C-alpha cells in the first residue's frame, strides 16, 4: 500500500508537470493531451491500468510540432523520465512486491500444512520422534492422542451436571473455566515416557558396566604393583654369589611389570 501510494504521488507530480507544459503537449492534429492536473493524472493512471504503455505518452515529441529546441527537449525529458521512473522502476517494484507477497503466503501455507501433517495436535511433538522412539506417528495420533476424543471429553464435561463430577472431571472443568489448557499433555506422551525409561535403564546398565571395568582395572593395577614389590624384594634378598644372568632376568621381569603399571 505504501509503495502504491508513492506511485500515485509520483504520477501526480508528473501530471502537475505535464499540465504546466500542456501547451507543448500537442498531438499531430494539434489537440492537447490533457487540460488540467487532474485530467493529466487520470489519463496517466488509465494508461497504466490498461497496460497501454505505448499510448501513455501519445505521440513521440517531434520537432516539427514545436517552435523551439527548448520546448522539444522539455517534452522529450518529460516523456523519458516518466517512462523510466514510473513504467520501468515503480511498476516493477509494485509487481515484485505482489509476487513476493504471494510467494510468502504460499510458503506459509506449505509450512502450516507440513506442521499439521507432521506434528501431534495435542502434545505438539513431531513425527520424527514417534517414528524413532515410539510405535509410529499415525498410531499415536489415532490411538494415544486422537484429538476428537479430547473434544468429546471437553463436551462431556461441559454438558454434565457439575454436582455429578468426579475428581478428574472437576479438575478439567476448573481448567476449562479459567481458559487454561494445561490439562492437555504438552511435549509429553506415555509411549515416549516408556521409551525414555528404557533409555535411562540402558544408560544405567552402561554406567554399571563401565564402573565394573574400572574396578577390575584398579584391581589389576594393585596386583601388578604387588608383583613389582615382590620382584624388588627378591632382588634385595639374592646372595652376592648368584650369577649375573639370574639377576638380569629378575630385573627384566620387574621392568616389564613397571611398564605395565
């Protein structure tokens, strides 16, 4: 709307300019193109609306119709600027805005359709989650969170006598009266809770196994440390007369144990 208003204002500017030089706007038969700013504005708008761009400026300025070069150049400049600014620039800007707007509306429509087809209306969880962690999206929306079942529940609570409410009906009626939808499941579902419990159990089992491996590693380290100390004590207790070969074997064994530790 703002761009269209700008187009109208600029066309009015050219209409006022054209009415100021209307004596120079002559057709080949000598008649004028317009008689007043309003008349010129209507002629320009009509030409733009009908798409008669060729007839927008009637005849091209011809030097034979004018008395001087200045009058000829004035009409030529008027027609050239009107064609460039209004026909080429502003009209294309308006058309581009219209096309972009329809493109945005189409994109929003596609996004809404994709959201409706791939997101649970009740809990708001998308299809991918139920396909990977549940029993399937279609099964969920038809069996777990069938929206018409929730509508029937709300109609049942609304139509039932309040004096006959049970516990959950009293709770839902109070929420409905306060326009509070927190009684509906949001971002949660029983099938996902079961899957979550299974994942938590698997994670706990993995942690337990890692802890067992760490405990076994620590126990092995203690055993290797004990073997190393025994080797060192054995070297200290060896008599000096023992051959160098036997001592070398013991030292090598002790070095291997130390490296393992």
